[in-house]
C-alpha cells in the first residue's frame, strides 16, 4: 500500500479535520514562529498557548531546564490575555487557514466561562481546550483537575456558556490518584473530549549552583520521558469507556510524541487526536515529519485509515487487516 493513500482524516465536532495532529498548548505560541517551517493549514489544527482573561507575566527565570529525555518548565502561563488573542492573533491565524483550538485557563470557574463566551464565534476557532491543571484561587493551590467535583464545575460552566457552539475538551493532569474518575466527571459535565496528558510534576538540582534548576523549585516535565505515563493514562481512560464506566468521548493524546511510531502507539491506546509539543523545540518541522511517518507505519501494517487503529490495542480479536495475495 502506498503511504500517501492512507486516510488520516478524523472527526472533530461538526468538522472533519484532514489529520489528527495538533500542537500542544504552550509549545508553538500562537503559531507565528512555527509558520516559518510548517504551513499551518496542513495541520489538523493548531492549539494556542494557554490564555487567560488578562495579561500575565508568568514566573521568574530560570523557568526551563533540560532533563534526560525531557524538559522541565515553570513558565507560569505567561500571556497577553484574551483581548490580544482576539484582536491580533486569531485574525492572523484565520488568514492562513488554520483551524484553531484555544487553550484557556482561569483562577475561578467564572473565568473559564467568561473566556468561553468571548471566544465563541471568533474567526478560525473550532474548539476550546480547558486547562484545568492550574490552581484554583479558592483552593489554596489545589488543582481544578485534582478533584472530580472542581473539574465537573469548570466543564459544566463552560458548557452552559457556549452551549453546543464549540467542542470543549478538558485537559487532564496525570498527578492524580485516579485519572478515570476525573475523566468521568468531565465527560458527565458535558466535555466533548479529553486532552491527555498535561505535564507531570518534576524537579532538578543544578550541581554548579547547588540550587534548584528552576526558580520555583518544581516544574512540569514533558517530552519522551513521560510518554509511557501518557500512554497508560490514555489506555486506562479508553478502557473505562469501553467498559461503560465513562461515557464514550474522543481523546486527544499527548506526551512525548516525537515520531510516527509514537503517534501510532497513542492511537492504538485509544487516542483519536495527537498533539506534538516538546519535539517542536528541537525540530520545528516535526508535525509534518510525524504525519509522513505515521502514514508509513499504517501502510506497512496494511491499514488504509487512521480511524481503523484507534483503540485497537483493546481488541481481543484479529488486530491486522487481512491481506489479499
């Protein structure tokens, strides 16, 4: 089979995207730098950096550190706020034919709802990713995503704010006791899908300064180092859906995807969408390379479409298509 004949299209709400690939929030900004290397309209979608209601300076430097097979960051959701996004970035993305998934965050449930209302109907926006992995203002540093009830509250508020106008994906943290419980709460609250996973908490010590490598001491670990954790989370949640413990919903998988083989692994675990993040820092052409490699991996196994392999690792029957002589 010619790899170019493999169908990579995937459904997303009322749309059909040309392929399952997007950028992970925070790793490609608003796409301006990435557009020098990758035509944005050739990606399934582009996920923006996380935005909040107002401008945010983020955390003090140093706030990034390299680790074996990964990267630590404690940027602190630095951003220019929703007014800048609407006034400058979304029109620019629309001109380039990008399909945009906007990552949003807030300190209060009401912040998420207000952002959702502001973004509904904006050019190029095809959906919202709710970054519920930040701390609540009322929870003394507790994460929205760390509790089924607070996760439910955020998703429910956004669902009420936008109705059926936009697909809503909830981004989940791996740093919880049971990710399936959080996933179930989000889907029951009205999430159209789940983004899995956010970074996992880590730390590094600089042996020259004898101090933490990050100013805040800890940060989010991303990259290939967390891929087995991310695949585990996707696999567990998809299994819970198949078992009826969670209503069925698409999963956007992320966490160390750097090749077509990585992408295929996530798909087999149950991810119908894929996000590339840390790989962009050393290879800005990674998205198109990964898509080409994914086509090759699928064709080599006799699959004519991406949809045929989503969740296939859970099948107890034949897993490869029959080949004709």
